[in-house]
């Protein structure tokens, strides 16, 4: 069950990372709004750049999550197939 456990760990870890990043993105949006109201162009530009990098990271995490979920799905199928073979083959 090792490959499936490793794949599940990767899925869970990536989901947690996405949740944390989503919280940071929400914080950035809030700060961008505050700097827009204050008309603070310098800080607004920095926050927008940080926001853009976070959006790019989220895109990469989404791809990593899809890959991890695919790996988990494949590992689970492979292990079930192996268990069926072991159960159905007389030794």
C-alpha cells in the first residue's frame, strides 16, 4: 500500500498548500483594496506584483494537485489489481 499512501500524502499536502495560499491571496486582495483607497501607488504596485506571483503559484499547485490525484488513482487501481491477482491465483 506504499505507493497509494505516498500519493495520498501528496494530494493532502498540496490541498493544504492551496488552502494556505488561498488565505494569502485573500489577504493580498484586501491590502490591494486598501492601497487603492489610500491612492498609494508604490505600495499598490508591490501588492499587485505579489498577487500576480501568488496567482502563478496557485496555477502550479493546481497542476501539481491534478498530477497527485492521477497518481493516487493509478496507485489505488494498481494495488487493487495486485490484491485481486494474489487472491485469485492459487499458489
